[in-house]
């Protein structure tokens, strides 16, 4: 799929945010979209994550849906890879959902507001 220049620019903004997510923490597509000033673009953030796998410096495994589900797992090199990467960082996953999601949630807008 070929993306427009405007979409590519948005993807790069998403990638800049995702690179800031600390190890062992997770966020959501919606939190990223809201922090970028486009709260209705969660789906486009998901597209950016799907396209990010050719960039090894983007920790796409830390981006989940609003309920803590690993909805992007099928876009990794294997269906279990997303969970494996999270567990390697100490994040517990059961039935494709992050355990203690609320505690591990990294609110992008709140954290970026702290000067990160």
C-alpha cells in the first residue's frame, strides 16, 4: 500500500511518540492519537504500527487497544512475538491481554506534558 506524504508525516510523528514509551510500559492507539491532536485517528495510528515493523527501533509491541488487548499481534513475524517482547520487559500477558493494564498504562499526553 502506498501512503500519501501527509500520511507518512503523521506516521513519523507516531513513531517519535512510540520511541518514548518506556520499557515495561504500554499505551494505546487512542492515547497516541489524542496526544498528537487528532483524537479520532486511532485507526491511523494502528496503520502506522502495522507499517513500523521495518523499523527495528520502534517498539510497536508496547501499543495496544484501549482495553489492553494485543490486537496488533498478527502484524508481527509470528502471532506470539508481540507477547514475547512484552514479557521480556516484565509485562504479564494472559489470553492476549496485558495483566494490570491500568497500572502499566503510559498516558502519552500526560507524560509528554511533563516535559519528556
